[in-house]
């Protein structure tokens, strides 16, 4: 059992994406504190914002796998395609869902007949710049860890 845990925590293909995600979430946490002058520990797990932690996570995985296995390897191709799907989802579908949530919240708030238990979450997806920043963070983390 100890050897399995040791193998996991020394596996760069595992630890690099986790570190990249943690850095992205830490940036969001610090930015929120700078703007609002208050700690909001939910920023460590919230989605949305700058940079995209999902993108940083997947791109750092693709980067580290490309470095270790070659950029012509099947595992790099798989991880790169996975990253592209995540980025398209973050900037497309999840962002659109966030915009729809914003409109629905406005409609509900202006209506006396419709009630929600709580407002719908608006910040779900990312702008293209947030996705690109996440990709840059992922690439840099992968290169630096290597």
C-alpha cells in the first residue's frame, strides 16, 4: 500500500496537473482577495475566472506526457485532444450556460410568481482569454516540473 502511494506522488503525470490546478485556483483566490479585501476560500474550488484551472490541469498533463513520451506518441495525442475538448467546453458550452443562468436570475428576480431556492451560478465557463491563460499556465508548469 505504501509503495502505491509513493508511486502516485512521484508520478509527474499525476502531480504536475494537480500542481497546475492548485496554482490556477491560488491565482483566483489571491485576485479575489486583492479586489475585495476579504478571504473567500470557495475560490479554491469554484469554477470560472482567470485562469481556467480545468485548462491548466489538462494542458499540463498533455505537456508532461509529450515531454516524457514524445510529441508523436499516442498518449500525447490522446491527452492533447482531451485538452481541446475541455477548452472548447469551458469557453463554449459552460460559458453559454453561465450566460443563460444570468438571464434566468434576472427574470426570476423581476417576477413575483417565480421563486428559486437560491440564484443560479453565473460564473461557470471562461472567456477565450481565461482559457488561453490556463493553457499557458499548464504548458509552463509542465516544462518547469520536467
